C-alpha cells in the first residue's frame, strides 16, 4: 500500500482571519475518488512552565466552541512567518508574565488530523517565581493558576483537563522531571 491521496481539485469555501476551509477532490490509491474537507490553520505553540516548587502555570479561559472555561497550559497561534520558539516565549510572557530557562522541546502535536492541518509545537521550561504583568491581547481574558505537577498528572488521568495539548504537555513534562532531565 502506498497510503497516499492525490489532490485532483481544491475549492476554497471560507477565507477567514485565522482559518481557511477548502473542499478537495482526491484520488485514492485504488483509483477511486473521495471528498476531503480541510481546515488550514497557521499552527500554535504551548509551554509547560514549571516553577522551582514543581508547580505548572495554567491559564483558565472561556473557550467559545465549548461554551465553558478550560484550564490549559499557556498557548497561542503562530503569526505569519513567526519562529515557533520565539512565539512560545512571547505567549508565555503575555499570558503568565514569566520567562523560562532550560527550554526543552516536547515535540509536535497534530490535534485533529482527520480534517485540520494545525500543528502545535510544545516546550517545557523552568521558571523563577518572579511574575511580571500580563500582556494580554485586547480580546483575551484569563486567570493564571499554579498546580503541583503531580496533581496535574492526576487531573489528566481523572479527565479533569480535557485539552489535548495540555494533557500531552503535562505528561511529557512529568516524565522529564521523573528522569531528572528538567
């Protein structure tokens, strides 16, 4: 099996500020055709910022698609041409008022591979306890919360944190700390 789909045509359906939606006709490896609906997204970044007391800094914010407040690791979308590492540091400062040291890449996450091309790049770092003023976007409202790493792992295992990037960031960070690598 080749496990490849050839794009035959593509029609832009929606051209938004953040996302673009297109419907493609593709040829499958057996010669049949199929329709694929795709959301293009610029990608995002997230950071597991860990204090010297092994507490993670979370942001709590209302997420409109779910109509509820979610607890997440600090994160944001990439601006056109922006370096992901620099974007992550920018988001960390904006949302938590902290800077990190000893950044470790936690890799990439493809959150919804069935229909969206978004890629989220994850990092973990150590921070000092000095927190500066938040620099939120004018349409951004959030609270910061510190939770011990062990408690955050339990919250993931008990389904108290549904956000995928946050679950992955917590579990990978816990593994790094367990191995003495962070």
